[in-house]
C-alpha cells in the first residue's frame, strides 16, 4: 500500500496573509531534511503538508527526519486509499491489522474535509466501526480510552488512514525569524540554546574559540560534533572557529585576575559581533543561565552585554540544569557535551572570579591594554566550515 507523511501545521496555521511564506519555508526545510533519503512530492492543503515519496524509501527514516523539522505540531505515517467506503474498509483491515490484532479496544476517528463524500464524519465512524467489529470480533469499542484509534481523513484528493499522530518538532520554520550567531562552547547549555532559538525560526550559525596549545584539537572536534548534532534541527550551519590564544595571553598579562573571565567574555562578544556584521547576522545567542557560574551573575551579564551593539538572546536564562540536561538528551548532544575535552573558557581561570563586577571597573581594566589589533587579527584568522 502506498504511504506518505502527513504533517499538521502548528503555529503556522495561525498566520494571516503571509501564511504561504511560512508554509513555503517549512516545505523547503523538509525538502532539505529528506534529500538524502529519497525523492518526495510536497503539497499543502487546509493546514496540512503532504509529503509523498516518489520512489521506494525507508519510511521509518523519513518520518524520523521530518519529526525534527520545525513547523509542524504533529505528524503521522499514513496509508493512501480511494474515497470509497468499501475500499477504505479493505485497506484499514490490511494497513491497521497489526495494531487491531494486538488491541482489546478501539475507536474510529474521522475527518471529512471533502463534504462531497457521502458519509458524514459520525456516519463514517459508525459504519467503519461496525465493519471492524465484524472482522475483528475480539475487539470492543471504547470511545474514551481505546488501545488503538483508527483515523480516517477524507481529503480533497484521497482518503488517508493511520493509527495516530506523534508529536512533531513544533515551533516556526527555520529561516523565518532572521539569523543568529550561537556562541557554541563544548558544554551542555549552548547547544540547547541554539536548538531553542532555531525552534523560534532563527537561522543559526555558530562560533567557537580555540586557544592552542592550551586547548587541544579534540576539544575543537568535540564542538564540531555538537554542531553536526544540531544540523537535523537547525539545517545548514556555518561554523566559525576563532583563534583566541593571543587575546587570552594578553588578558592574563595585562588585566586583573578577578576580572579575567568577564573581560574574556566581552572579547568574545566583540569578535562575534564583527563577524556577524560581515555576514548579515542580526543577533548573538548564548547558553547562559542566571547564577550558574561566576560569569553568569546578573552583574556579570550586565558587563558582558555592554560590549554588544546587537541583541544578545539567552533562551535558557531561567532554566535550571535539570531542565537543560533534559533537552540536551532529547537532541542527542548530552553525551558529547560531557566528554572531558575543555574549551578556552577554562584557560587561565581565576581562583576567585569577581561575581559582582562593576561595569566602570571592568571598562577601566579592559582599556588598560589596546585589544583592537588582536581582535581584528582574530577575526581575520577565523576559519569557516559548513555543516549540512
């Protein structure tokens, strides 16, 4: 029996005159996600996206890939049948047989989008339910909490049968809410921050800072693997790798130790912002959570933000570690994040960092050395890699 994937729009369905733009972005992202699996035809109708294979494909793999594309509230793998009651019945007996044989109770749920179909939705449920009971006499009807729900959707072109939706990625299609630069460390929080902003439709790029010989190649490769894990959710991602050694050594030699981390963060922001300006990226994204470490106190965040001339979004700012870890497991970044290869944030860490820094003191300390040439050198020395 021929199958397809049905994706039910989430927030997209609430859009007004520009709804079509969001749907086109969603389909474009679906096409990208499924490109390596096979050829598909995409169409939209009544807040539903139809994703039909044009050749033999691994449907389990296709459904899994589609479930990571932001824009749909739910999706299902469905069988395609004719808009004829007898044909629907025959195909339900075959397509849903495994679930019906394993169940004790069932119900039929019907949607009749095509009002020309001779059965109303209640009539279709009653008629098909009776036929199922005749075919599978061990079953009983339970409309409140059935073991299996046989869904029949009568649409304009065909009828579709399936045994239930699964949650999709939700959110808005990536690329519909501007572009953002994620400060991607090797930790747990920043990949989650990137995922959450992509869910709101932001096209994500990532930036990482390396300080050889203080940081190893394994640390960089670890972050690249995190970037690869994000790609199914974020789509094509530009990865910027910034040489940061000279700046950190200058900080060590010229700035008060207790302010090292704050000024280092300000340098990161300034470098990221310059790269954003060159690449038409409108915001920065970090994985900071209030109070988690010394550089993430309210005072420290104020000092960090002062270095930026563009918005700095912190989507995990109010989350505790347990919540962040839960999402990291969902997006499969947790196991990589806890590998013991440390990034440049651990280099020259002060014994007693300032947890309540005063902005004017930070600026005075920073201005005691001219970092502009080193910042420009870091920007020029940045390597770019594209993950698809």
